[in-house]
C-alpha cells in the first residue's frame, strides 16, 4: 500500500507544476513568452477551468518575478491593435477561460531579473471569492499560435523543416 | 379505382420532396454567398494597386535610420509596433522570425528580402533598445524609428495608424495597426497581410506575390 501511496504522492506533486487547483479551479499549461532581455513587459497565458458549482472571479495576479501585473485583453479597434485593461474575469461554474496570444493575457511588467526559456515563474492568482491559486509558469519561446491546432501544425512543420537550428522552435506540451 | 387514390398522395409527397430539395439548394446557395469567408482567408494578403512611396526619412537624434533608398531593389516586410508591447508585437515578430527560417529553404529568396520593425514609440524606444529587441528575434531584422512627424508621414502612406493608448507614463500602451506591409523592389506599397499572423501563411502569401511579380500575366 505504501509504494502506491508514494507513487500517487509523487504524481500529485509533479502534476501540480502544470495543473494546480483551488476550490475547483484548475490551471492548465501556464507559460510566459520569452522576450528579449531588454523587454520591460511580458505576457503569461494559461487556461482556467472551473470544475465547481460556483462562479469564480479572477481579480489580480502577483509574482515575485515582476514588480507589477495587470490583466489585459488585446483587441482590434478602429483598425488598430489595442489593449484593454480588465479588472475582473468571471469563470462560470463548469466553464473555462483561455488566456492566449492576441486575446486575454496576464501582463507582466518590470521583470526583477531577465528570464530565459526553461525558467519557471510562480504566479499567484487571486479570486474575488477569497481563494487563491499558485501556479508555476514555464518560460518558453512562442509565437501567435498558442495551443490551438494551427499552432501545432506550425510547430510540426518547423520541426520537420528546421535544419538543426532550434532557435525558433516552439515548445508544446 | 383504389390505385388513383393511393397514387395521388404518393405523387404529392414526391412533389413536396422536390420542392424542399429546390428550396434547400437555393437556401444553400444564398447562405454560402452570405456566410463569412473561411477562417484561413482572415489572414489572406490583400493585393493593392502598387503605389509608389513618397520620399520619407526616419531618423533619431539626427542620425538617419531609414529612407526610400533602403527599400530599393529588395522586398521589404514592414511591421509597426513598440517594445513595451507584451502580446501582439512579440507574437508577430516571432512569427516573422519563423517565416524567415521557412524562407531560408527557398533558394535565393532571402537575398532580396528584408524584415523591418518600425517603432511608433520613439519616447521609449531608442535605436539601442530596438537593436537589442529585434536582434533577439532575428539578428538580420532591421529596425527603425523616427519622430512623430516622420512616423506619421510614412504611416499615412501605408494606411497604418497609431496613437498613445491607456496606461501610466511609464507603462502606457500604444495602439497601432498590426498588419504586415509588403513593399516591392520598386519601393511601391504592394500588399498588406492582416493579423492574426502565422509564419506559414506569411511565407505562402509572400512567395505567391513574389512569383506573380516576377512573371506578370501576359
């Protein structure tokens, strides 16, 4: 019985690095787009699933790796790409919210230190209902595709066509 | 005559079925005509009547960075943005960098192709900042910026708009048109690739436009 428990515990511990849960809220595939070392503003993306019976409202995010964090949505307005600050995001019961390139993103302002692909960034998500959720986001190189099929196709294409240079290869998990 | 009694509703049913079929075809044709185009064409390049660029000059603190002559004899893919942009700009530049890698597979293409990132935020983006920023995506990428009047003069010719958006003095956003612009070797505004951008689409559309340019239909 004990080995089984150890295996389960290990599985739980390792799985929390990509899927954390609080009061039925689960975070999937959190990642931060690697940016030039000089970049002052970065973006984090993830999916939030609400498995519970009550709406959860994301109101803020904090991280020891950044001085300031805001929630934003990229939009097309008057023929221009613009960013609208969002103060709360409702995740309905049994619903899902996706933060993805070109849309909702967690805006990470003023990194304390430059971040490189492979680094982990801890983010704490605060909900209006009083709960919080700690997630560990991986820093990755990434383009506009996020995790949709379009992106997968590109990724596979790059893999196929790349000639030893993995510089622009997007990591998918 | 029981036969006629049974055949009448039978014929009626066929008539109704035929009518429904015809209505279905008409409705289908109408719907397909009015339905939005398939998702892929959202990123289709928009070909323009090539328009010669009027003389422009971008400079920073008196140092010339870009003018018409820099575009002559090469295809240029232009993208306007700013380095404090966390989402759209790095995503687009990453896709452009991947498009560059894909185009490297096409013999001779990169020899007369240049990628240019133009910052519409000269207050925060110095040439040094820009060089580090674009160099991260691809060291071959060219960058430029200019004062507001210079940027406006160029942007206006390319139907690019930009304006300071919301946010504090240190962390303000800049709204900007996110299309990629294709300038042909005769320094003419040739095509426009609208967002969202994906490397494969950029590659395919650029190569198609290039092919048509080199062998114009007789």
